[in-house]
């Protein structure tokens, strides 16, 4: 299986919060995509791992995503080491994406930055022919993903590029709300978290407005590249 876009998150809901508008826009344009959640989010304060997996499937259905895989790495304790890199390399070589969307390189939750570094290393190593990997007993070929972008999460980062998601923002919010256990519920007896406050969705909307304003659109998602970006057509820039 090959896809155009591979979006990776440390926990179920990371991709949905950070870049699902961009996924929706590109899926609507005919591109293909898949999601990899590294962990089940089992250490999350609210809900539980089984419920998070159900919510992830529901979100994938709303997105219309081609495939969503959970690698079941240990929430809070996965490492950017050889074993985890090889596992991710195998999946990158399986999907052979043209674009990978990964977590922010630094953020409030330490798993986000650690996941970003893991993805960054695995993306590079997946392109090295002398690193051997297998998929169900079959030798894999090296794959060099042309572009890696990091989506913004809790902390504000000045993006290198923003994507207009105005047409898809309301659907993005439906995708996000699929993770109902993580957000505000008036009758919930579970502890409050930074994303379960009544104003969190307002903050999410405000961030999208903030990123959209410089390019003259209503809502946008921001990405960091860590490299110089280029274009074949200057008139596609805003």
C-alpha cells in the first residue's frame, strides 16, 4: 500500500487536533492518506485506552482516511531508539508516502517532542539502503520521503507555512469531537485537563483564525519545515 500523506501522532487525537483540516482538504482533492498513532494514550487522565481506540476509529470514519494504525508503543515511555526507529521505518517503507506530517518538535507534552524526533530520525533512516527491514517476511526497499512537516499543537510556534482549511474547518471540529472523552462534559466526574476546559474549542478556533489571518483566509493550520521550502509557481503563494 502506498499513500500520498502519512500523518503520525504520539497519541490518538494528536493528528486530529493538529492537522486533520489539511488531511480533509487533500483527501477532497483526490490525494490518499493514512494515520499512525504511536501509542494508545493509555496514560491519559480522562477515558481509557480502549475508548480512545474507538474514538480514533470514529474520527477516521469522519475523515474518510484510507487506514489508521496504532503501533501500541508505551505511552509516556516510548523512546527514540533503534527498536522504535526500526518499527517506524517498516511502516514508512510500507506506506511509501510523499509527505509526512509529524508532531511539533517541542510542546507541553513531552511525548510530542520525543515523537517528533523519533519520526524525524526514522524518516531519514528509512531512506538508507543498508538498513534492512521486513514486512511480513518480505524484504523492504529503502524509501526517501521528499518532505516532512511538523504540525503545531499546544504551544504556539511561528509556522513556516500555513494551509487554508476554511472550507473544512467545521468538519475538522467534528473529527476532533469524536474524541469526546478528552473534552469538556458538564456531567463528567473525571479530573479536568488543559483540553477538557469549556473554553478549549474556542482556543482551537482562535489558533486557526490567527494562522489564517496573514494569508487572508478564515481558518488555517500551521506547519514547521526545518528547511528551506521551494515552489514551482510563485503565484500559488499568498
